[in-house]
C-alpha cells in the first residue's frame, strides 16, 4: 500500500491505523478485524478503494461492541506510547477504533469521539483515528474528558498518538469473547489443526513425557509421522504449551492428565504408546475402536472452546426439530445467536471470501455459503473429524474442495 497515494479517506485512515496498532499479522495473541463496510470496492460513488487497502484491512467481520459496530476492533498488547496502562490482568486489551476521513462534508471528528466513547461499555480502550490536520484542540479536550485516545494520521501515513487513553475494565460479551478466542493460542487459523484424528494429538504429550526422542517415539509406535502438525494441534487443544521451557514444550494440566491416564492404565507411558500401533490406519471411529481412549479424547476435545458452543447450539437445534442440519443450516443458525464467533470459526479470513459471504451490514449470503471453498478447513474437516471420532457428531469432516455444504450434516450422535 502506497502510504501517500490519494486523499485521507476513511478506509485509508483506517488502513494506516491498523498498520500502526497491529503491525504484525502473524503476531501471537493478537487479532483484529475491520467492519464489513470496508470490504466494498467503492467507498463513495466514483471513488474506488485501492485493493491494497482492502488487503491491509482484511479480515472483515461485523462486530457489535457497545452500542454499535467499530470500524476496527482487535486484541493486542499495545506499546506504552499508545496506552496509559499496557495490561489489564493477564489478558491483552480489547481495542476499538472509529475512523474518520476527508469527505465532501469534511471530517466529523467529534462524532467519532462520541462513537469511540460508546465502545468503552465493552472495549478496554477506544480511539478516534482521523487526519491530523482535522483534529482540533477542542477535539482533544473532549477526548481526554471521555478517556478516548486520539490518533492523528498524516499524508505520508504516519500515525501519532495525540491523546493516550487509560485501560478500563468492562463486561465481557460473546462478541468480545469471539475476538479474544481468535487472538488466543487456540484461535482458528489455517495452521491450527493439520490432522484429523485425535490419537495424533494424544500421542504427543505421551511421547514428550517418555524417555527418548519425541519424534522417534512417535514414529516407532506408528502414532503419527507429521510430528510438527501433531505438536501444533496438541498446543491448540491445550495439551502442551509450545515455545516455553528448556525443551521448548511443557505439558499443561490437561496434558498431564493424559499422562496420568496412560500410567494408571498401562503402568508406563511407553507401554501406552505401544497400544497406538494397533490403531494404525484404522478407519473405525476411535471411540468404538478404543473406548477408554476415545472417552479421554472426548474430554480433551470438549475442553476446546469452540466445541462446547457447537454442541450446545446443535442440541438446541435438535430440540427445535432440526435433527440433521446441513453445514449451511448450522452456520445460518449459529450466526443469528453468535455472529462474530460463527464467522471467525467457519469462514476463511481473506477479504475475497469474507466479501462474498458477508453483506455490508454483516448478514450472510446463503448462495456463498453453498460453496465449500469459503470454509476454514481446520473447522469443517479436521475439527469435525475429531468430533466424529470422539462420538460427538454423526459424520466425518470433508476438505473444502470436496465439501458439499448443503449435504454435509452436523448432527449430534447422542442428543439429549
């Protein structure tokens, strides 16, 4: 994106602001989305939006925070020059930004400040971002009184913090929780689940705990050959903490429970790993093939934050008479109740896909949902396959390029 190309319209102001506040798209425990209105090809009639700006602003979602929908909302530990307090407990703050830019009627900075203030009902920090030349001393005084940060953007794309807000506490909503989930180590990403059988993830903490090289043990006992994917998935399921400790991996309390289960049942984890050889390439549902291990895997998979939400709402659908919902039915139903979480869990994050699936006001286009390629593979393939193997769902998952969303059934195996 050329920093000085074109006037400082609202999309351009927001793109520069996102680059300043969320500079690294791959930064752990950081995540941000721009409102769906910015996915449009034209911001004003006859004023096309530079594709590089849309790419910078992606992914898009329509997230309600406070009494409205911020232009940008995200989670990140900001630098001290942007926040008066850089932490709130152990969690990074939830940040809301309202952007204003040059238009035919000028720059409505005061309205942006009031909108940002409204977001503080649920956000930890809120900002107005606007062209620096349009921000007056009156604006800055009002922002200080309301505890709203002010970010001045110049023609070269430089963003300066003119007023720095204090971090505040707030109530947690499902929308805020969805973004915090995506910013956590368990958030849905293309790299979250690369394997579709829970045994691959159970085996990793056992091999790590056992005497010997982890990779060698996993290979010798035919647990899994894709060791990196198994390690990554074990981290997403909360069995290990990756990147910590002397060896770079430490067992979590959940991972330790897997080890305790193995030792109680087999005496040693090495003896437990030997049993994995009997399951090599078996197509049978895991909970039927190895019931005790399958029940353990079920507890692990149910501890994953998305699982409880899915099971709870599929149970409600069953009670409403929707006994065999398709993927399209499921996504539409979930979106009515948990719009942000549903989009983040199921829909790919690139701007082309979200632009096809979401309307400007955050609604869903059913025709786009009928295309399997718009879905996150880690959810519709790998996670669903694990839910099948642990006895939660009736059917396996499918890769997006083979997915028929209208025929892909998301039904509970044992509804109550």
